C-alpha cells in the first residue's frame, strides 16, 4: 500500500473495488466492474472543494479550514454503514495527521490483509481479488 493511493478525502484507493479490478486485470463490465488507477494518479484533488467555491490547495482534507465539511461527513457515514467492511475516511485523516503516513499505511496493511492468501480485501464487497471470485463491485 502506497501513500499516493490515499486520496485527499482519506479513502484508501488500494481497497476500492475499481482499483482492485484494474490491478487484477478483470474485464470491465458496465456498472459491475469498473477500472480506476486511484484518485491521485488521476490527479483528482478533493472533488468537493470546487463545490465550496474554493481553490484546492490542501494535500489532505484534514488540512482544510472547513474540515470536516458536509461532504466529508456524508462520505464518512456511507463508508461506516453501507459496505461489508467499514472504513472511516475522517479517522484515516486523523491518524495520518497525528501519527504520520508510515504508521497509517502499516495499520492499513494489517487491517485489509486477506486471512487466506495475504492479498488485499475490498471495502466495497469484502472480497479478496486474488483468491475469491468477483462478479461485481458489490460482490
Ligand atoms: Zn485472498
């Protein structure tokens, strides 16, 4: 897991279904399997700062004076409730701000490690793209 895969909002792109599908070479299937190299590799800054009418200058949303903004709070509640595995973007950002990126990445490697093969579990469907069959981003 790499620092450049931690998006400005605190989401770890390495556990996203679209990132994992691309890495695993799964064929794209409309609405089911998408491909994405990650937010930062696509040069995506915080997608909401423009909505706030702001020029995006922060590396992470925790550095923003509006943190945690309404968008981030909604993202937080979705990622804490809507998927089989929980992720806390705000918790991630606080970890990075307090203890640094190295400490965060070490915790993430442990948290998302597939117990069967050592691969990476997906936040969106709870599956391992190395040792389990993937039908769609939902499972
Ligand atoms: Zn596995």
